């Protein structure tokens, strides 16, 4: 399996909500917008306290919810979103729109 491309550098701050990213994950890929930050410890399969391997998987301490660009945000499309994405699974395409 190929390693996902990432522009993450250790010590980087979490990427802001509203940022468009190019996600390369195990079940999806393409451009997504970050819609929410989550605590990795709240992952449904997390063991508490968070194991060292889980902590390493989320190096910036943030899990990301991603919504595919160009897909209408509605309940029926939730299965197209990515939840608890890792920072090392995406690269930043464009920062959040200012407004």
C-alpha cells in the first residue's frame, strides 16, 4: 500500500476548518473541505487512555471531519464524508475563504 502524500511537518498547528484539502485515504480520495475538528480519543474505536500508536496516528492532536467538495451538504450524503481523518492523510489545497 502506498503512503499517502502529505505536507504535514511535525509541530504544525491543526489545519483550520474551511480549508480545502486533497485527501488520500483507505476508502476515499479527492478534494474535501475540513468541516470539523475532533478529539482523536473520541473515535468510536479508541481505547482510553489513548494508546501511543493512536497518538502517533494523529500527530497534531486533531482528528478531522471532511466533506467532499462539490457534494451537497445534506443528511443523505453523509456516507460520502470522511470522519476522524488523520493529518498525515491529506495535503492543503487552499486556505479557508475569508469573509
